[in-house]
C-alpha cells in the first residue's frame, strides 16, 4: 500500500529484481536458479531433438538464450524497473551498445579483409 508521502508499506509485494531480506531473498534466488536450470535443460533438449522443425532450432535457441539473460538480470543482478535502478539499466544499455558496436565493427573489418585479400593461387607467384 502506498501512503500519502509516496512510500510503500513493507507488506506490499516486491518485483523479482528488487532486493529482499532473509527468506524472501533466498526464495528469489531459488526461483531464479530453477528458472535458469529449466531454460538450460530446454536449450539442450531443443538442440538434440528431432521434434522441432530443423530450421527453427536456431531461433528457438536464441529465444531461450534471451530468456536466460533476462532471468540472470532480474533474479541475480537485481535489475528491475524501479526508479532507484535507473543508473543500472542505463549502464547495462550502454554496455550492450558498446559490445554490439565492437562485434559489428569487427565483422565489417573481417569482411573487408576477406573481400580485398589476394586469391591463394597468386600468393605463390609473388616470390
């Protein structure tokens, strides 16, 4: 319940990413552990089964990986949508941006090197 000053009562439920104390924190970690374990088992199952249309397996694995990242962010890194976590969310977004920029830039550089490389047969003629 929120009072007139905007503060919450301790009885109100917290979001999964919010910090808890005592048994609530342990339950939060156990729930995250169980979800992470189930997503890991589902990923191994999806990679090895013939029940899923073969071209759809990479898409399913990507979706399970994104779910796994979400579980880790919420349950273990305590990233939530609360106003006190704004800096954490911005830092995470900037980190993802920088990693994406480095990976994309590396892929562009490697592609350019591959396109402009001398064919292997001509390397022997240079000597």
